[in-house]
């Protein structure tokens, strides 16, 4: 239990509702900022505006998955009031407090570093990324079905990158009966892809393998599907980029060639916000419980 621990939740979308519910059930004191229009009433949770004073007793601050933008603005689906996280806010936090987010831009990293406040980027953790790869893959399959006139079963699919998302994406397509090619860089990934029944190839040879594909799923967050590659892709193909913005595809050239290419970041929060929220809630609550246990042992 987290009795006596104050959790401040700032902004976010439907995923944060699962986070709030989890901490209320753990008997934490929950402060909600950026939830003016939230209809749900949580026992043990109170609403506040974003001021330095409101954060002074926080043991943990939970931001949306995207954290802040380059100017400190925090998105909130449940408020029309602008939320801007500033140096004064972070400086007001107790030194033992931690800030949790999915991914942090340089603005947020600098604020926390200057204030000496620990910043935890959840999407850097293998467990969170692997759990998130499940709704990501399901969402990508949904997009593929909506934007093609063929079944995935029997189609020729390509997955670029065999990391945490790539593995799940390739296995999901294989389970649906697709013929799956996997573009990789590392020899051990080549061996694992072959062992799993995929058709592996090295990314250096990408141009030679795209000629007959129906669907391409990219998970690599650097420019990999260039104009030269797209020139070899058939017009019928659909390209879905699952990498973080700006993605790894030349969308302008794809449009010019009449090839459908879509950037689809943040699919877990779109297609399965409840599940995605539970992943965040489970991970953050475990980390805070571990910190609380460690604190008790050192007292």
C-alpha cells in the first residue's frame, strides 16, 4: 500500500484514468492537475491547478506518455486550460521526488537535471516497451485491414527492425498466416528470425527485397525507407510506420508515387487506452512501492 504517499498526475489522456484508479486503490493521496472536465469522481483524489505550491508535497509526478513539448506544454484530454511545466514547478518538488513519463524531450530533461530531480522514462524500459508492443501490433493490423483489399493471410509482409516492437509485429503477422520478411542488422537477430520461421535479410539489401511486398511495417526511428527504396515498392503496397516521430519513411515521395504511407505513433493509447494505462500504472506503482520499501529499510 502507498498510504501517506502523494502522487500528482498532470494531464494526459484516457490512459491516465487507469493510473489514477490504481493509485487510489493503493490508498495514495492523489492530486489531479489538468482534469477540470473529468466526470469521474475518485475517492481520495483531489483536483488542483498547476502551481509550484501544489507540487511541494509530491512524492511522485506522473506526466503523459509524451511528457512535455519543447516549451513545456503538457497535453490534457480532460482540460481546456493550458498546462505549462516550468522551472519553478520542478524546483518546488522535494529532492526525493521522481518524475515519470513515457519519453522526455530535452526541455523536460534539462528541467529535472537542473533541479536534481530524478526523471524516469518508462518507454526506455524493456518490460514496458514489450508490453506496449502488443497493442501496437494489434493497432497496426487494424490499420492494415482498413487500408487494403486483401487478407493478411497469404500476403507478403515486411517488418523492419527486430527489436521489442518488431518481434511482436512479425510474430503477430505470422500468426495470421502472412509470409513475413524481416529486415535486421545484427547476425544474432538474423539467426533468431530464421529460427522463428521468418525470412530474414540484412537492411543493407533492403532495396532488393521490397519489389513484391503487400505490407511494410517499420519500427526503426531513422530514415530507412528512402525515396530510392520506395521507387522499388509496388503501388499496391501499404506502408505503416510504427517508429516515433518523425518516423523512418519518406512520406512525401510515397505520396508522389501514389503509395499509401502512414505514420502511426502512439497506437497503444489509441486502440487500447485501458490496457496501455494498466501497463503504465502497474510499472509506476511497482517502482514507487520499491522506493517506499527501500526508504523504510534505510531509516
